[in-house]
């Protein structure tokens, strides 16, 4: 969230998401075959999501704006996607631990995305509008 306000922090965010992906891949490799199939599928989906997050955070870091400029729509979209994805992943893991079943896991994966897209789309569209002319 801080990378929205302080784009200089996007490098730290990019490194963190790459480390998250590498760690999750290692954990999945070490624990392969020890979990139920449902857990393996969920964690594999989270690994794919973390790889997409890593890609988007590195791209946002490559295209970050100068200190004096405002952030671009692409930057806001990439960082916003990662924020929504982190919330989705955390909720999915929390629901998995409660044992509420597959419907709750799917809801935990879908609802944050649907709800989070509303303010994110507004922020992206606000950055895409041409500035108003001053008279």
C-alpha cells in the first residue's frame, strides 16, 4: 500500500514478491505429495498468482515515475492488482485453515477481487483522464 503513496518503495515491493514466489515454490516442492489434492491445487494456484504478482511488480518498478511526477495508470493498476492478490491469498489461506470447504475457498478467492476492482478501476481511470485546462 505504501508504494501507492511513495513510488520509491516499489523496488522493495518487487523484491518481496519475487522472494515470495521463490519461497512458495520451494515449500511446494518440499511438501509435494504430503497434502490433499485440494490443498495442492490451491497452493499451485497461489504459486501462479505469486508469479504474476512478481512480474507485475517488476514491470511497475521498471516503469515507475520520477519523484516529481504523478504515478501512471499502469503503475497504479499493477500495484493495485498486487494489493488485491495479497488480500485474496491471505483470505484463501485463512479459509483453508478453518475447514469451511471449497465453497468458502472460492468465495475467498472471488469476493476480494470483485470488491477491490471497484476502487482500483476508479483510481486507474482518474490517472487516464486528461488534465483540466486552467484558465
